[in-house]
C-alpha cells in the first residue's frame, strides 16, 4: 500500500519539478523521509535549505529565507526541508505569530518567481492551513507521501477513513453537517461588504478559511442531493476566492469546477459546461495543458457531452484527459482507469461493444491490481462490463459480472444503497431474458 501510494506521490513530484509553474508546493511526509525524497533530485541541483540541525531552527525567520533565495538566485527550484521544525509545539491559532508571519511573507516569496517546495509533516501542513490561510491558499495541490514505517494494516485503515465520504452516504454526512450547522450559518451570513472590503489581513485570512470550509461542506451537500444548498455554499466560496485570490487562481478554478459538477448532477448541462469551461481556461493557463487537474476538467466536460449524446465531443475530451493521465500519472493510476471506464461507456452507447470491452478490460486490470477486487470502483467496472455483455446477448457473462459487482456493493454499501439496488435490478432483468 505505502509503495503504491508513494509511487503516485513521486510521479506528482516529478511532474511539478519538471513541468509545474513557479509558485509554492507543499510536500507532506514523515520527517525521516524528507531528505531521502529530496535526494531523488540531487542531479538537478536544486537549492536546499534544511531546518534540521540549524541554530535557532525553532523560530521562523522570513528574512533568513529571503536571504537564502537571493543568495541562490541562479537556481529555479528550492527545497525547504523539515519546515515543521520552526513550528514545533506551537498551536494553530491565527494569533500565533510564527504561523501568521507566513501570511506576511507570502507576497515576497511569490515575487521571486521560483518553484519553492516546502517539506512539512501532516500536522504542520494542517496547522498552516488553519492559521496561515493567506499563505496556504497560494500552494498548488499538495503532494502527500505515506509514512513507510506504518504497517500495511494501518495504511488500509487510513485509506478507508480518507474514502469514507466517497463510500458511505446519508448518515455520516448528515451527522457531520448537523454538527457544523452553526459554523455553516456563520459563513453564509458573511456580508458582501466584508468580502469586498476586508479591513485587515486577519479578516482576509478568516475569509479564506471560510471559503475552504464552504467548499468542503458544499461537497457534502452535493453528495446528499441537496443541490440548492451546495450551490449556495459554493457561490459564497467563489465570491471570496475571486475577490481575494483573483479570478485566475487555482483555488478559484477548483470552485468553478465544483459548481459545474453540481449543475451536471442536476441535469443543467449548459451551465455545467459553462463552469467547467471557466475552470479549464484557468487550469490551462496557470497549471498547464498537461496537468492532472486540467485533465480532470477535460474528463468532466466529456461526461457532460456523453450524457447529452454528443459522443464525438465526449471522446475528444476523454482522449485529451487520457493522454495526460497516461503521461503524467502512468498506465496503472486509478484516474487513468476511470478515463478508460468512461470511454468504454461511450463506445457501448455507440454500439461498438468490442471496443467498449477493450477499454473496460484496461480499467478492470488497473482497478483489480491497484485498488483491489473488493473496491467500489472495481465493482463499477464489473457492472459496466455486465451491461455490455447484456447488450450483446451474452447473458451468462452478464450475470457473472453483475454477480461480482453485487457482492462488492452489498459488502461495502449495504443492500439498501441505490447502487446495490441498481445492480440487483439489472440482474433480475437479465435473468428474465434467458
């Protein structure tokens, strides 16, 4: 598990190192791994600043960091190792001066126009995201390395916990939303005057934290089908991010993409494409046409074209996203498998069953190997392959794969979950055809 996760982390790091834009990147890893991860790039000779072993390392000094970058101005890439050390034992509160100092030095660091990789622990990254949101929101998507000293069982538990919202629906999500209802209401009541004219940096920081939380809560409302509330929260987050970060910021693009996803679920495909197109324009400009986030937007647009019956446009954008995922993430990455799966659905809709099965087989091979034979995404592939076999009239094979999908979905989701019921219904219909 750790080896697989870190393979993808190294892939992401390689892409950021060689192809990423100038800006801030955060590498989350256990402290003992920082130097080893950095050593993979010694041949490229980045400038390395390591807090471990330095005098007064337990105090963050912006000027010292500025001097280091200026002294190595000929370098394009900087590694700041053990960035957690200056913040040891310090609570993540906006009033905490060392964390808040990050906000104040953000613009100076950004003005050097360098790629700066900050290596920190998960806890420090979390604290920065709370106490120095002004600084944190300038990071490109973070790159997370799994602690290799944790055993495989621990990693499986962590992975299941991370995917909980993807797997389980109403009960846990409703409980979480209820728990934070007061905070959600507080954010929703932020006045436009405060957003458009924040009186100080502390207020800006609060607004950026609000935007981050609103984005997360909106995603939960979306999962429970409360699209109106999801849009309300996303729109508030967008308003904040457009004003403070600008309309061409990666976080702003994230919110455009999320809003597009809500409209897609609602069946309002014109608005979905409008927002996906906004996200695409920003991501192509800021992250580049070969970044995984750009590919995700291509994939989202292709999904909309597919449900509209515009199969030619759907395949065009699926191929665009596939080219990026195969090149950047590799031939065995889950995102690559998802695109194979989506393309297979288009070919199935076109009646090209042979090609549909070809791409489903590609997705199945990856998902069984990387995710396992009891993962919900693997079940999706089994279910989709059964659909193709059913369309071909090969009912025995269809029932075989529906059975595989049903076993997983009953175990993971339970018998009352909509996806489980759908597979059961498909099996019943196919049995009736025999």
